[in-house]
C-alpha cells in the first residue's frame, strides 16, 4: 500500500488543517489575555464616561468667542499709557494689585 502522496490528498489535508486552525482561533478569548472583566474588548468604562459627560465645564461659553470687536489703535494707546505709568487707579481699588476688602 502506498502512502497518500497525491496532490488531491495534500490539498484536502491542507484545507482541513486550515479549517481546524480557524475553528480553534474562534475559541480564543481576548479577555483572558488582558485579564479584564468586560462584555467585549470594545466595551469601555461607562461610569467614567458618564462622570466626564456630567462634569461642569469651568469656562463660560463666551470665552470661546473669537470674534472680538475692539479698536486696536485705542488698545495700543491704553497699553502704552499703562506701561508709562500714566493711568490713575480705579475708585476704591489699589493700582499695585493685591487683595483689598471692599465694603
């Protein structure tokens, strides 16, 4: 009796081996390799996601407004006056900075 050496039997054995490999690959579980207890690898952390969505944004909406309407020449004049020391302090406030108790 001769061994199975025909091209057809080699093709059948190769196909069976490939099918067996694919079948066994389906048994692999990603959660066992990463040691995570999730429904699926794509599942996220719902508690942290909900906390992030409910966090109050500390910046008011107008901060994001980039359409500023101002006179550039007047702003430059005021800046030059401030740097030269030609400004007067506001009523009830110190010009040197710091915190003052306002009545």
